[in-house]
């Protein structure tokens, strides 16, 4: 599934435009044509990752590392675009001088889904199997735990624990997902005790839901890859 | 008001009866429908109109009430002004109907999620919630989906446990340790799981009201025990012969407890009411007169005051006193010994934390003892209703939707805009070369300069199939402290019928051009003239209103200009400028009459009607044109 299409042939910003970030992508990654890679630092993309059109990677403040099996949806912005003033007037050296001392790597681990138009600022660490939904904003230095989910339009600063869901909008509300088997609802237990009926069999651990979700994601990615290949061959 | 300028509101005449009466009087006199013997009941508005008319004749000099202009600023008018599209029209009363002069009745209940209609007999039992598979997430209120666990992890066998899962916040019923065996009838499965009624409780409460026993309640100390003992102890009979109240009995579920309490207090009210045959008291509780009697007699008989009300009180037995629930089977629930401490300990424990505590919003729809996220149960979707609307005065149906939830059609829908012309307002823009050079090319409606005349175009669009004659009337000066002068340049005009569009198109090119002449006509027509309609189309007519915005009290324009209308006596009250006083709203009285086809019932007695079965109908109402906001200074 060698569907790598690095945007080397789409040099719309060849001479005077912003610097193109050095891209180190796995051969099995699927990268759309008009993904923007800008900045002095490199971008690393793992195997099986799908990057949708018009996603933007800005590496002015540090390298970006995307792990295996991620999905980065369209118009997602990873990293921060350069300040507009310096972009127009003085292109490269001044900015490098500014940002190099506090170089911050943006890490996106395995099987992360990043929704459309979401913003991941530099220095963010997103752990494996996390989900960032559409229009979410992950501020600088945030840390999203594994299997966490950030709902759409949420804005995260700081840390989101493992298996946590941030929902609502803005800072949002948080809740911890069931990972292991959970105690049965007290309403059911009371009912069983009062009605003198048997307590229903214990439910499986909440983890199965997450496993199922990841499996579906995996399938989706495979199908997408299969759909894309014939197009590329033409 | 909250709408962007310019806006138009129509006043429903229900709020204030003194809508100018000449129109009403005439309507009641001329409209032959009013004399129809089939409708002998006089409409209240009509009779009132007549009455008002006579009083007005008597007191010509002080007919303020009748000729009172509608004041858009009066606090009452907030309740009578509606956007035109929200109003209905009653064909029987020939009157505009707002949401306050209609009654609603529920046509059907349905679940908005599965669009299944719930029979009205089941709505109450289901607690106004969908009885099928529709649930909302107790955490985030998103709809829950039924999904299988096995299917996702293994191969698609469609077997195995099922869960409800929220796609948004990833809550599943596994979070509360619940799974379902079948993908259908989740509600009943859940109900079975959480049904906390003790096995025999239902029978017990049933029998309680039937059998009589002589066992005395240990705590009954009322003097009337002897007389009312039998009745009193009806509900006690089963408890004591049955296994003694188990003090360690587990607490009931909230539903069972509520049912027990309800049964208990219903029995109590029935027994302690003065007239045992009074079934009202058991049904309606304290709201019935019997219950009130009983309450009153509590005071009179238990004190010495009882003697004041005559000697026969003594002969009468003391009324029984209601007691409270005392046993668990009656619904009494004793708080656990260290319940509070347990809850606090749980709150403080690291695995609960802030996230583990249910928020107020989440607890609102849950059982009263749900404190933690782990206590939340999935919520069946609340049902919605389709409602028919009736006129309050004549019970005529105004709106009747299709019963089927899937259909958005209406069987009957008498919206007012099919009967009254739709008013729209727009400012008239002048080029600088026009005759009024002082005017801004496009007046900014959010900041109108005081004392500078502007012209606004009022377009009335007729949706009836008969041409309509319109008479507009405005007070020369708007009511309120900001006196704006308003002149309708052509107060009387006609609007064409809402005929077929094709007819008009076939009439030739001239007609089509006149339809579009609204924008093109600005250049040709130039200056608005008094007595002339500005523009006219197939079923619409545009007239010009000349508006001279008044000055705000206390504004800089006031002193210099010295406008006699604006600087009247309430200049003194300048300091406390009221809210939204700068909003320029013009009350306009619309009187319309048209020749309608006579209805069938009039044809029979149609002597009063005109030839070719035409009846003249009239309608009159106030509307309010929100033109803009007046600037504080010139």
C-alpha cells in the first residue's frame, strides 16, 4: 500500500514562500496532496497514518511526530502558524532565533484520531488511542492521556487523564470512562434485593467498547487505503 | 425589541378590548354573518363593541378610550404584539387570534427519536417517556444507541449482550454494570432490572383499603379512635398478621416508595375526611372542599374554640387526625445510620473525585437518591405532542396537524397571514440628486437623526383571493415621550387579489415589468407624493410614510431646536431616560374591507347579502412598525 504522496510536487511556495518542513513519512502513510507542511523542523509520520486534505503542519517551534495508525482530518492544524508580521517581512532567521531556545516537540502517538478543523498547538503530547473531535483546541503544553476523548469545541489546557472524556464546550465537563468491570448500578442491586430476584449476570468490562472502537477504526483505515489506491494509480 | 430593524408587529385585539370601535361597530352591523341564526351566541367582542359604541355616542367629548391610539410602549402591549407569522385567524369570529386566545389540545404523543405514536392511555404509565428503545445519555443527554458487544469484537454473529452507548461522551451501560440480553424492548428490560417493588407490596396496598380489622394502631392517641378506629386501621391489618415489619428491610426503590406513600396518604385522606362518602377527597386531595373542611375542623375541634361554634360540635365526634407513614410498607424510609458520612467518604475518595459526582443537571431527571455518576440510569426519551388549536370563544379548530408523527402536514391551518396583508417595511433610499438632498442615501436605522425627515416604504402584501381595500391611520405624533411625527402619504388604497401568477404573466409584459418595478421605480418615481401610492404589484401595494423622528428627552438637539411637540411637559422627567425609549415604533391602525364570497349558510338566507353572493367583510387591527433607533444628538 505504497500510497505515499509527499507534497514535494506541489511546490506552490517554492522560492519566496514559507519554508517547507522536511517530511519523513512511512511508506504506508496516506497523505493527501494539499497537506501543508511548513517550518524549519521536521515532520515524522508513522505507518498507516491517514492525513486528509488541507491539514496543516507548522513546525516553527519544534518538530512534529505523528505515530502509526493515526487519522488527521481535513483542516486540522498541528503546530502554530508563524506570526503574521514576521511571515510577511522577515522570513526565516529571526524566527528561528526566537523559537529555537524553547523548541517543543509535538507528539501524537499511535491510533490517535484528530477531527476536522481542530487545533493542536505546539508542545502538545497526545497519547495513544485518544480522540480529538472537530473544532477542539488543544493548547500549548497540554497532555492528553491514552484512550481519552476531547469533545468538539472543547479547549484543553493542562492534562487530561487516561480514559477521560472531556465534553461540553470550552473547558467542558469531564468524566472517566469505564475501563474495568464496573459495579452494577445501585438501583439494580436494590431492586434485586427487594424483589428477591437474582442479580443479573455481571456485565463485561468497559474496555470491550474501546476495543471495538479501535477495531472499527482500524477497519476504516484499511478500507480507506483500499479506496485510495486505485485513484492514485490512475 | 429583539428583532433587527425594520420590523412589524401586529397587535392581537384580545389584550385590550378598546380597539377603536367604529370599525367593530360597522363590522358587526354590516357583516351579514353576524345575523346568522345558526350562531345565536353573540361574540363577546361584538357585543362589547356595540356597547362601546353607544357609550362613545353618549360621551362624545370624552371618548378617549375609544379613540385611544395603541401605545407600543405601554407595558400591556408587550402581551399583544406578535410577529405577523405567529398569528392565527378564526374564520368564525373573523378575528385575529394570538396564542392567548386559543386553547390547545393534544392530538397525539410521539417519541421524537423513533417517531412512534404512543397511545394516550399509555402515556401516563410510561411517565411521558418513550416506552421502546429510545434513551438519552444520562451524562450528556445525547441519544444512546443500542449496540452489541460481541458483534464488534468478534465476527458478526449479532448475538450476545447488548448495551446502550453514547457516541458523544462514550458513556455505555457498562459504566453502570448493566447489559441487556435482547436488543428490543430495552425499556422493559431496564424496568425489570430496576423495579424495586417488593413482591407482595402491590397486593397488600390493594387489600388494605378493602378489609376491616380491629387491630389498633399503637400510636393512635386521638380521642376519636373508638368512632373511627375501624376506618383508621384498614391499612394496618395486613402488616401485623404478616411477618412483623422487618427493621432491616432494604430501602425501597424510589418508585415503590412513592407508590406506597401515595397509597397510604390517599387512604388517610379518605378515612379522615368528614364525609366518608365523599369520594372527591380521595381523588383530589387537599384541593377539594371536603378536605378543606377537615382541615378547618382540625383547628376548631381540637381547641376550646370549638365551643364557640355552637353546642352541636360536642355531639359530633372529634374528627380523626391524619397520621404520617410509620412503617416501610407505608413508604416510610429511615435515613441510613451513617448515610451522610458514607457519602462524604465516597466523595472524598480518589476514585470518585469531582468527575464522579453527578451534576445538578444530571440529577434532575434521576431518582432522588442518585448522587454519583455511577447511580445514573439511562433516560428514556421524553415524548412530544402534536397539538390542535381552537379558538377560545367559538371553539372552532384553527390548527389541526396530522396525527401521524411522521407527517409534518396540517389538516387545518388558518394562519393570519392568509387573511391579513403581510406588512413589510424598508427605508426609502434617495440619491443625492433627489429633491430632498438633506437625506442620507440610505438612512441608518440604528441611528436616525432626530428632526430629519425620512421616508419609509410600507408594503402590504395580500394573500387572499379577493382584492382588499385598506385604510391606514396613524396618530400624527407617536405616543410616548419621544414625539415622532408620522404621515401616511396615501392612507387609502387597494391591494390586488392573490390571483394566479400565471394569469398575471399571461396578461403581458407590462404586468411583469410592474412586478419588478419596485427597485427600478425608484429612479423614475423620484419624490413621494401625498395621495399617491408609491408602487403597486399584483397583490401588493407600497405606500410611503414620512417620519420625522422626535428628539430624545435631554438630548442636545432638544434645546437648540425648540420643537414644540417634543419639548412638552415631561421634559422635566428627562433624567430617568427609560429603556429603549429611543426605539422608534409607529402604531398604525389598519382597516381592511373586502368582498368575500358568501358561505353556504348565508346563501340560504342571503337577503342581506349583496348580489352575486358577495359579502363585505371588514377587519381592523393595530400594527406596530419598528422603524429604527433615534440618535441622541443631531
